[in-house]
């Protein structure tokens, strides 16, 4: 009969065959609970995405209004028909209209430039020397802005 001689290394003294003690179990469970406690915080960041999109939509609205003001003030002959805003700028006909969930800009009934996106409804209302643009976005936020054309100083004075 052969006998196998097993030599113990100096590292085997730390390990024993007594099993998993209650102290080790409490330490492991504490580490597990510490890691799991961060899961609800990650859900908060996942659901915060809608808030960021709402802020982005607001910024897009401000950029759209800035561009529309500049263009309408440089144009002339504002006309609103069939919920389309039409005016003339530098001899070209400019049209703002709802197209799907976007507001698009067309020049001489050509092209397709997206001016504002993710909207539910838009209304163009003619007012004295200008237009009111009202928009409801997909977050049910409503925005409205009055844009007036450039009025010549001579029109203020009676002859």
C-alpha cells in the first residue's frame, strides 16, 4: 500500500474545515446589503431622462422663436391660411407649417427644414402687425409668443 504524503504550506493555517461561521455570514450579508442599497438610486437616474427631454424641448422652443422673430421681422406681408404662416423675404415665399410632429420651413414651396420637433399642435394667429405662434409639445407644455413685424417710424405720425 502506497501512502501519499501531503505537505501543508504556510498559507493553509488560515483556512480550516470548520465551515462558514456566523461572523463571516454577517459580514457577507452586510456587504451584499451595501451594494443592493445603491439600486434605488440608479432607478432615479433612469427615470430622470424625461425631465432632461422637457428642458431640451424648452431650449428648442427658445431657439425656434429666436429664428422665427429674426426671419419674420426681416420679411413682409404676413399671411395665415390653413394654419400655415406665409410671408415674403428677399423675394422668396417662406412657409411655416406643421408636418407630422414637427414645424417645418419651406422656401418657395421647396425644401424641408425642421424648425421645431416633438409637438402635438401648433396654431398661427394673425394679429395687428404680426402673428401669435402657440405650440403644445408632447409633454403637454404650452408655449405662446407674439412676433411683430418691423413697423416704420413714419407710420406712427399722422400726416
